[in-house]
C-alpha cells in the first residue's frame, strides 16, 4: 500500500524532494517548449525540399503543434504546483481532500487528484 502524506502537514524533506523534482521538470519542459516552438515554425512554400518532403514537414508540424500544446499545459501545471507547494492543501486531493500518495506525488508532483478520484 502506498505511503500516505500526513493530514497535518507534509514532511519538509519530502516537500523539498518534490520541489526539486518540479524545478527539474520545469527546466526540461521549458527546453521542450522552446524546441517545439522552433519545430512548429511555418513551412515556407518556396522551400526546395520537394513536394513529398514538404508534405511530411507540414504533417510533422501538426504533430509538433499538438505536442507543444501538451508541453505548455504541463508547464502551466508545474508552475501552479510550485506556486502552491507551501500551502496546506498541497498534496491533498482537489476532489476528496484526502492525502495523495507519496508514490504518486514523486512520480507526478503536479498531481491534483488521488488515484481513487482519477479512476472515477
């Protein structure tokens, strides 16, 4: 059974581990957003890459735009988690207010819901 965070307060050591993980994810996600932003630049019609290659580039651009949208959403979730990590509600399920398991927070520190509520 996963370890539960105390209802009273999150252990400071655990909170610092989660904060470090969030900051690391933030840096990686920022780099991903920057790269995907470059990858989603318009494909010039006069680009001499050939018709089929140009169609592939346009298709890849669409895939990269979807990935960019997901990366921006993740970045927003990470930033919101960093902003609320020192609040009493951090680590508690947004739906049922029970503590989110430590395993879940370590895997996905931006989690807002416990596994029980995610499965609903």
